[in-house]
C-alpha cells in the first residue's frame, strides 16, 4: 500500500492568508487545515475529490500535491503537535504516523 501512496497525488485543504507589509512580504500564504482527534492532530489528505464532504470542501482552497510533499509539510507544521497525516478522514480514514514517513520515502 505504501509504495502506491508514495507515487500518489492527493488533495489537501488550505486557508489563504494575505500577507501585509508588516510581514515584510506581500502575497498569499497558504495555511494548511489541521484535524484534531482527541489529543492528536493530523494533516488531512484526500485521494480523490469525491472523498471530500461538500460542506468541508466549500470551506477551503484546494491543491493537488504529491503525497511526499505532504509528508514534508506535516513535519514542518509548528503550530500544533501534528502526529501524522490522515487519508480520507471522513470516509475510510487511514492514519499514518510521522514515524512511518521515512519508510514511505525509501520505497
């Protein structure tokens, strides 16, 4: 399963945040959504657009990214102690802890 995931492109939700002059940059920064399950935080990724509930889909901007890019983003999120990524969180969720990220990359 992990070998196919390594090559997959997934859909990820973002909130666009405008940067102002006080940030010493101009433009838009895309802030990823984070899902909470109990005390754990996950970076959500979806294999297809059909796996995303409409009410959730409508609240975000979406990008399709290689799964390996999502692993890196999940590792760099400092705002929450992200445990890993969750695939298809609202249908058949598959949680992948950060400890498995390197194994996925090595496949």
